[in-house]
């Protein structure tokens, strides 16, 4: 076995996100992906069973969050280094730089991934205890720096809306469309990932690759084919938004459906 080889496990509840990260890791020398997991419980089992050098953990997952996974691994004495995959806003994420636990901001940048791997490689021998890393991370996440207002472009003007007033946001013709109870317009964010990173992940869920919804603004949940759901929102049109298979499971767990 090559002593410079890092074995890795990739954990994310979105299959396309796992595929993308595995592909990017495959382009790096000295990294081998030995396993994947689609939720927190599977992550704990996979990491304990395979004992990788490195685990890439999504933070927001059904069942157990990435932080919950780390706590269980800590209790089990796992030696895996952890890189969190996160959609937190840039200001909060910048604070992670001072920690030994690294992060990747979605969408993942190949050069940033390479830096994260090199950081893990160089710090594995002298990293602070996992408990200290986790404690700092929890403190950072407890007070995220998110805007209370967002600018929505309507024609040639910008209207400021309160974040909690947003019903949903969708990808429409390569633009990000934001809908509240009073206005509908576009965001200057280039991707739905960028908008999601500026919003509270406990309130705004990425229920589909093209849709982000405020779970407090859902009017009805309608069963659909293959045990999936359609969400009817609280706008005047009662807009229907599809829920992906993976997020259907999260919705069931959250609402006890």
C-alpha cells in the first residue's frame, strides 16, 4: 500500500453531488474513493467499516446531519479526517479557515478541492483533537452571518424583500426566479446554490435540483407517482413544485408522513 495514498469516503444525500465530488477526486493524484453514503446513518456505518483516512461530509442530510455523524465517529474513536461540504454563506465559511477541519463550498471548485486535500494531508499528523474541532465548528454555525433582506430585480428596479417572506425560488431559463406573496422577480445570484448559501438551511430546503422552498410557506403536500410528492405553495397561483426522491424521504422524516 502506498503510504502517501489517502483513502476517502464521500457522503451526500444527493446522488449528483456525490458523483461530481467522486469525479473531481478521481482527477487528483494520491486519493482513492473507497466508499459512498447517501445519509448520516449509512455514513457512520460506512466510515466505521472502511476506516478511511478522509471523509467528505455534507452538513445538511436526512436522519443525521454531518455534525451528528462526526459526534458518533468521535465516540467510536474514528481517526478519519473530516472535510465538511457546506452551502453556508461565504462570511461564515471564511471563519472555517482557522480550523483544522476544512470545508468545501458548493458548487465544488476543483482547485479548492485540491487545496483541501493537501491541507488534510499536511495536518493529519498534528491536527487538534476532533472534539476541539467540532466545538469550534458548532460555535461558528450557531451564529451564521446571513442577510435579513435580499434584492429582487423586477424590470429595471430592485425591490428589497425579507428573507422569511420568500415562498420559493426556481431556475427559470438560466435565471433564478424568486417569488414572495407580493412580488416575483429575479436574483443576481448566478446559481441556486449561491442563493441557498445565503439563506437559513433549516427553513429553505432544496427539494429539487431546480427548486428551493421555504418550508413555512407550503400549503399542501400532494402524493405523486412512485411515492413522491408535489408541494403546493401559499402563493396566489398555488404553484406546484416537485420533490426529488431523496428529498421526499427527508420530508417524510421531518413531517412524520
